[in-house]
C-alpha cells in the first residue's frame, strides 16, 4: 500500500493538470467565436479630431443589429446637427468600421442600455441563465479595458464569482439616505461581485461561461463605487456585474425577440 501512494499522488496531480489544460484549451477555441460579437461603444463626430471616442464595450444579441452595454457608456446627447452620433466600432481588416447606433431602450437603475445599429447583422452571443451561477465558479469577460490606447483589440480576463448579493445596503444613518438609495431599497436587485480588475473601458463587457460562451452578466462597477469609475488611478481588484435576467427584461420591454436563443 505505501508504494502505491506516490502513484496515487502523481495521478491526482496529472488529473488536476490535465483539467487546467482543458479549461485553457476551451477558452482558446471559444474566443474566435466570442470576439466578433464584442464591439466598442462611444460616439463618432466627423468634424472633430479624433472623430472616434471609445467610451466602453458592448456585445451583439438577438438579430445581430442590437447591442447591449451599460447605460452610462453611450453619450447622453450628441451634436446630431453636426453629424455626431452614438456609434459602435469593430475591426474590419486592418482598420476600424464605424456603425451608427441609436438608443432604443434603457434601464438607468441597473445601468443597462440597448442600442440598435445600422448595417449588416453582427455575430451574436447567446444569453445564459444567471440563476445557475454559483459562487466560486470561474468566468471570463472580453472588452476594451483601456479604451483605444492599444487600438481596437479586445482583451479577455478571467474572473471568479466571489459573491452574489443585493446591490442595496442599509446606510448607517437615515441622514445618509438619498433619493437614489431610497429607489434602490424599493427595487433592490442582485449583482455579482468578481475577483477581477475591470477598467473603465470594460463597462458593458459580457461576462460569460468559458465552456458554452453563454453570457451570464454585464460588467459594471458604477453601482458600488457610486461616482465615475476611477480604477485606472486606483485598481481595487473587485469588479461588479449585472446578471443577465435584467438584460432579458430590457429586451422584452423593447420588443426585441431572441428567436428562441438563450431564452
């Protein structure tokens, strides 16, 4: 029996190593399918320099002409009389393609927005079931963490699901209550806390399963930090994400069908 122990330990170690290799292999094979559905989101102004302002990330869903992102990512207003528009950006060969977009639905309380884009449909991501997410599971998110600094090249990061919790927490004193906190108390909802660092450009990135590619949440860190994201200056190592059931509700409200995919 004692001489069998090294063999058992070696088998266990090999099993763990092969499992880790399999997980890496899965995401390597999955990324070529995920990345074409991930776009930059911002604005396009033909009379300014630079003409493109990349403000965050989004991903195509449904018919490929709708993009999900955070509500704070696209500009609230544009100089349409001067040709400025909300836009999404994607790689096209060695260059960047610009697609004009319009906001068709918004959920400010959960910081979600749905855009409709011009042109041919994009590859889409399937919406998964956020109720099946479990603390401790490993997921991935793909987006533009530092905007256009490195060009339009989406980056992929791993994220463990650290906690599933309501976004609202009771303030220490009633004097700290604000109208915004009161609204959240009345309409509390669940968020995912992730042990990963997301930067401002990651806002709107899809958080997805590394095996299936199904999206379970949308990256967002605004809710807990309260004001503008400041992680470029002070990365906290903690990121938050909005579970995908709220995306479904937004699509339903906008009358956008998933055609049986992801429902």
